[in-house]
C-alpha cells in the first residue's frame, strides 16, 4: 500500500511522467483539455461497435427527419423538433468521438526503471506496485486494461461501444454521451407515438412520403432501437453519476475494494470530473477542444493505440 507521502509524490510527478505520452492542458472554465493528444485504440470489436453506434444514431436521424418531420403539415412542428433532435444528435456523436479519441488516463509504459524508483527515495517499508504487463509503476486506483494494453488511472470499465476505456480523463464525455443518447431516444419514442396516432387518423394517407408498409417497418425498428438505447444509456448514466458522487469506480465497486484514499464529497467529485463550478460548460462536449492544434500535429504509432 502506498503511503500518503508517496501518493503526494505520484500526484506531483504525474504531469512530468506523462510528457510526450499523455499531455493534458486546461481549457475554459477549468475544463481539462486533451487537445494535445489524439488517442485511438486499434481494436476490431471496438471499431465495429463504434460503427454500429454511429449507424444507429444516423438511422434514427434519417427516420425522424425524412419519415416524420418533413411530411408534417405544421412547419413549426417540423422545424422545432428537427432542430432539437438534430442538435441533440450532434452533441451525442461529438461526446462519443471525444470519449473514443481522448486518452482515458494511461500510465506511461516502461516507467518502472531503476533510475525512476531510486528518484522516489522510498523509505523502508514503503511499497509501490509494478504492472508486469506494461512494465509501469501502478499509481493508486489504476488498473490494467487487456484491450488498451495500458494501466489506466481511475479506470471505470472498458466500453466497446466507444472503443476505449472510461477513466480519469474521459469520464465526463462518456457521461455526456449516455445522457444525450438517452435524450434523443426518448424524443424519438415521443415522435414515433405521435406519428402513429396521426397516421391512424388519416388511414396512412398523406402521412409520409414512403409507402405505408415501409413507413411502418422503419418506425417499428426505430421504436425498438430507441427503447433499447433509452434503457441501456439511462442505466449507464445513473450508474456513472452514482460512481462520481461516491468517488468509486465500477471496478472498485465490483471488487469491493476498501478505499485507501480520502473520498471526495459529492460536489467535489462532480467538479473533479466536469471541471470548475456548475455551468453550461459541464454539458458542452466541445469545451476544451482545439481542433487546429490536432490537425497540425503528427501521428505516431505506439502499441495498440495511435497517439498524436
């Protein structure tokens, strides 16, 4: 078990240790910025799941826009719901990209060297843990991910739907992703219910630009998709908020690990994940993103992930 002094030393040396491998800046309103690094896991299953996620969101957007809203007689109904649904879809997909392309908090590979251990100036009886898989000194609350091939700080779980681990640096984007997906799913279900009622009243005439059988099939599949997504993401959203408020990751909860760290209060945990005081920046997945810097950097290959 690391002593309190060793934990403080790890926190002080965390930023130098990550230089050249996981640099993090600070964006507006105290939001951590990952704009100096583009992280990408080369996992076939994760890439397929991420593609399916995008396909289903775009399918829902197609059905809502072209089957329900464009044929609607009320212009205001179509415009308001179209702007709302497409806006939420953009926020959901942006949150997905930020979760997938953000370093979740990877510990530098191969830092368990004799020189670095000597620099820690450990006292007799003090213990540090070395990961035998990635040859890294394991900080407190870090776990090794067999898919990312790295130790991840405050690793919550590896999610194939975002093709990445959910950890210290990208948990905020994952929470936003689940929230926005749940919102567009509920919106799609509401629009589908209203559309079914409208179509039944006019006996499926002038209800859609598509034939009645095609319209029914598209809307039934959308309802099934929206119901499944709403259930899954709502549960995940609630679970993530519970973990943040209790300062306990899902892995720590499943393993029933006794906390050796000083737990934050609920608001301290929320501020640590979302950054700064409560504001609209908390729900903005674009916060802290500097696209120009990403486009101007070079890509270097390192193990199972690409880093920029």
